[in-house]
């Protein structure tokens, strides 16, 4: 039997899932390697957020399996899952007047015992998360008094305080202006290098995904269409077939990674 050290962070095998009588994912298989930033991209309705819900056990698949660190996630106790994997949902809400330190401290709940005691390990984890996200000086501020980018860093700190090896993000740059989008994407990218985290993020901004992620999973119609193991290998054909639109590729002058621009006057429609 494989140990946690020699398996992937997540293994998805032939998963079928949906809501009520509507099937969204059909026989999806995917590997999420440890220590990488994997971006999930694709058109609206392609199943990205549904897959993320399956990965974190919010949504139970009707078929197939998900393994977390080599273990069937459906058979793990809830606290064990929460100690291995954390999720930052899209546009999370907080109670009015909650201070930053108190919000981030909530990440320690999975590590609390029956008596919900707080010790030096918890305090160190919270302080480390605040430092890593650059918001230590904001710890006594209320979350609702912060800018959008600062609030998003607070929620990322919450996930980091949970101290899991794998963190899932659903549209982490939604509603942020360009400056804060860049700050958040740089932070997520750095977590794989500085903290050995495994990051999986649903991203609508394809070009941002290409500049910051290590791998790109392209989804279409509830299926995995392409897995691009290094973003430099992403091609015009990949993008055109997934998004059904003509594009032109250029190379970023600083990163050397591809950027795809829509053709404003396509001669023919992509089949």
C-alpha cells in the first residue's frame, strides 16, 4: 500500500456527479500532483466548480472515487479531511465586526480537541499565516473595514492557518481590480515554492492562469479536454477547441509564457 509520501495529492477516477437529476461531470479522471499549482479553466458550465466541490467532499459523486493522499476521501473522518485539505470558496462572507485575527484563528478548528483548547501551536500557525499573506499589521482591524484585496488575503490566511498540504480555491480573484488580482495570483504561486503547498484553483482568467500556474486543466462539457503539464505547452488548438473561438498566441516578454488573444474578426468559426 502506498504511503502519503509517495502518492499524489488527489486522484480522481471515473467520477460522475451533478445536482438533482442534472449530470455535470461524466467519468472524469484526473491526477493532482503534490507541490504544484494546478489551474482549472474552461467555459462557463464546463464543470470546474462542480469538480472542485467533489474534490473537497462537499458534493458526493454518483460514481467513481476520489483519493486524498492515497486514501478514499469518502471513508475519511471529517476532521481528518479538514487537516489535509482546505477550501476557499468564491466570495466568502464574514460576520460584521469580526477582526482579522479572529477570522484567521477559525482555521485552527480542525486541530482542536474535545475541549477546544488553544495553545502555542495554534497561535504560531495563525501568526505564520498572517505573516505569509502580508497582513500581520491588520490583525486588529475588522475584516469589513478592509479593501477587497486585503480581505481576500485574510481568507487565504484562514486557509493557511488550517495548515493543510492542499488548498482549493474557487475564483480567488473575483471582484478584485488588476492590482489585487496580481497580488493574489503571485501569493498563490509562491505558496508552492515557499510553503510546499499543493494549490488547485478555478480561474476564469485564462492568461492569468498561464502566467502563474504550473499546470492547466482545460474542461469542456463536464469532461477533461486537455491536461497541459507545463503551461508553455499550451497551444492555439487547445484554446480554440475548448472555448470554441479563434485566438492568436503571443509570448509574454518577461515570463516567456503564452498569452492568447481573441481574434476580433475571425474568418471562420471553430468547429
